[in-house]
C-alpha cells in the first residue's frame, strides 16, 4: 500500500489569527503566504489541518 500525502497550501495570512492557529501554521513548516508543502496523511496532520482549516487549501496526492 502506497503512503498517501497531502498537498497543503497556506492561502490566508496568520496575521490577526489566534495564537494557537499561528503556532500550528509555524509547526507545519509554513514560512510565507501561498507556500505549498507536502505532509503525510495521518491523524496528526489531519488534526493540524482541522485547527487551521479556514486558512489552508488541501489536496490529496
């Protein structure tokens, strides 16, 4: 079985967000707006996405 990954793009700025959302964005590895990263599709990543779902666009790869 192939490991699934998620392509996650930050589409909204972390300026003005609550501290937990800001910390989650930084913990996921985002450095700037419209940056795309690929992370494994697991429970931890899904939980992080759930916290900042209003700020990101997610695609399955």
